[in-house]
């Protein structure tokens, strides 16, 4: 039997980032048609009872790497399995990264990602594009991507020396061009030169296991690069987005910059909010290797709480958001680095469990309310990346991407029950209060009673326009008022010395 096109969610508490209200929600043809009480709806619509449940915008994961080819292997969650798992966790949109090799065309890489993702995605998605080298061609292609291809964010790496890393003058050029194109400059902020030296040092000391990964890139290596990126972005008055903020030190740098009025955003990820880097010291090699990612999860166990507190701080009200950096490698792939930590493929899971982890550590713990939860799991991402209120809001005309959340239900995270392809889970055993009971994507029920019913290719690519208002208003104004001007002087008439040096 084919599903009726209209769906009425009845009696739930509709939660947006600014208010919660008991209301019904009616949707048709992929869009929310009406929000209110006593709605008149056409016969034949399916009615879902949401009494005692929350009706929230589906989650938006700002940072994934489905089927990424990286460090000699390919991430096991592809666009099909990864987006299905996202839906099971209440996430209805992901933003993945196109990462071209150095010297290769950005446009060709973008086309390649589209051709892999389009037929497979089960939820909507969009693409950031990485700038891994610099040239006039790259500059032109960035412009085309922003004007014609729906890309308004570009990631630059300050780490992965000789692979993806850019030097400071290239960062300056790339940030300048992001600004011209109306895009957001994103950075992977770690000092790649120091990491390369640190890695040699650890190996020479006989430290070959996963703990060496953090030891060769302590917090200050991340904090220094974060500060440097902020300084360069400020020099060109370009908005900056620091992806995967993993340490208290780097978070403080971002927080101070925001306090000083810089247009900078920081992205904590589920892994850093829900677990920590002490696992990399675990006696079981496979367990330890499972937590290796870059920048590393920090061994300071107060880090997750600190990052969660920051998400709720006033200077992050309009901007606090969360991703996952979901980039999964199975244990046997991690074993590529069994004798040398520098060869362990970097990456962890998160796309399925982000919403639950943030509810548990943020809302259930009493640090944030359900409105803030919506802000940091969907609305702020949609605002910054310029597709709000198409997504990130339950309102008339918004996309019908909805999660019905039972705040009283609990579940325990485990690799035995998760939907991802990876064979372990960094949140193994975590009990989570708050469970997604129904997920609706593009107006269709795709997850219900623990069952996924979604075909490959159900999701669509979301075009994002440049010059996001939430980001560019202050940038434009600063360009107007902050232009340096020369001091007006009379010409200097006294004789100037002739240079005595030979040129
Ligand atoms: O360990 C990570 N983060 N893997 C994915 C690549 C990246 O830098 O985001
Ligand atoms: Zn990165
Ligand atoms: Zn990443």
C-alpha cells in the first residue's frame, strides 16, 4: 500500500530554537504546510500521535566524510549506509567534504562527489569543498562553485603536511578569495610542521602505539594554529569557521576571539562532547586505535564538559553548532598502523549518535534546554550555511524534515545495534535518555519503531547561496567603516639622502 502524501503529527510539543508550544504539524509534498491547533486536513492523511513527545527539526550534521579515500584506505560508511544511520539517529541532513588531491581540479572533485552521493543518499545533503593547493585555476573554480554549484564554504588544512596542508601565504590568498566569493573559510587548525617533528620524536622514543598520536600534537599545537587562522582571517576581514574544535585550549582561543568581536565560529563534534582521549592509552591496541582522529580527542577528561558548557554560553547563542567528523574505519583498516601510529587512518563515528549524545550530555545533564538543543543540532547550522528557515525550523513552508523525540525513553549505544558499517562504536555502552522514535525526511516517514524504510537516492543535494546574511552583515559593515586611510600631509620638501648602496 502506498503511503498517503499528507502527514499530521498530533499533540506533540513543537520545539524551535526560540520557543516550545503544544501544536499539530501538517505536511504534504515534502513541505510543512501548517503548524497550529485544530487544523483542517484533507482526508486520507496519516495521523501520528506525538502526545508527550517533542517534535523538532531534523538534525543537521555539519561535518561528515562518507566513503572518503584517506590514508591508504576508504571510509566504510558510504553515502547510503551513512545517511541511513543518520536518519535512525534523528539527523535529516549532512554536510560532507569534497577533498581534491593537491594539483587536482576542485570542479572535477565536486562532480565526482556528486556522482557518488546523488544515487545513494537517503537524506538531504550539501557539500563543503577543500582547497588543498593554490593557483589561479583554484581561484576561478572556487568562484564557479560559489556562483553555480551551491557551495558556500571552503575548508583549508593547516595540517597533513605535504598532503593537504597550505602555508600561511596560501591561507591568506584562499581566505581573501572566500570573502570575494561570499563564502565561509573553514580551517582544520593544527600546526602541520610541529606534528611532523613531534611524530619523528615519538617514534624515536619507541612510542609507536595510538597514544603517540596525541603526544606528538598536544593542545597547544591546535591552539596555535587556531589563533593563527583567526589572525589571518581578521587581516582580510573574512568569516572563519574552525572545524572540529577538540581541546579546551583551542576552544578558549575561539571564545576569546568571539568576545573580541571577531566573526569566527567553532564546531565541537559529538566525539569530543561525549568521550575523551584517555582511550588512546587503553592496553588493548584495537580499542585505543578506534579513538584516533585529528585533531586528537584529548586525554584531559574535563574536556567534554568544558566544550558542552561553551555551547551554552551567551557568545555562542546564535552560532553554537555541532558536527561529527564521521569518518569511519573498521578495526582491520585501523590496523594499517599497528606498528606505527602515524599510519592509523584518522577518524571516528558519530553521525548516528550525535543527537542522543548531545541530548544526554547537554539536556539530560541540565546544561541546556530543548530549545538550545535545536539551536546547536540544526538551526544555527542552517543559519550560518545559508539554508534557514528552509531547514532547522518547524514552520510553514520549511522542509518537512522532522524528528519526533521521546525524552523519557532510554537506549544504550552499541556497535551490535547501530546502523553504521563500522565494527565498533566510540560511545559503546553509553546510556542515553531521549530517543528518536520517528524520523521524517522530505515529508516521508523513513524511520519508525526501530525500522528504516528509505530507498537509496531519496535525499537531494541542497544548493547553498553565497553571502549568508547571518555571517556577512558584519563583514560588509566592517569593510565600509574599517578601511584604513592615509594621513594627509604636505609634501616633504627637505632634501632626501641618495641611496649609497648598490642595487
Ligand atoms: O580524523 C579526522 N578528522 N579525519 C577526517 C579528516 C579531517 O581532517 O577532517
Ligand atoms: Zn579536518
Ligand atoms: Zn573532517
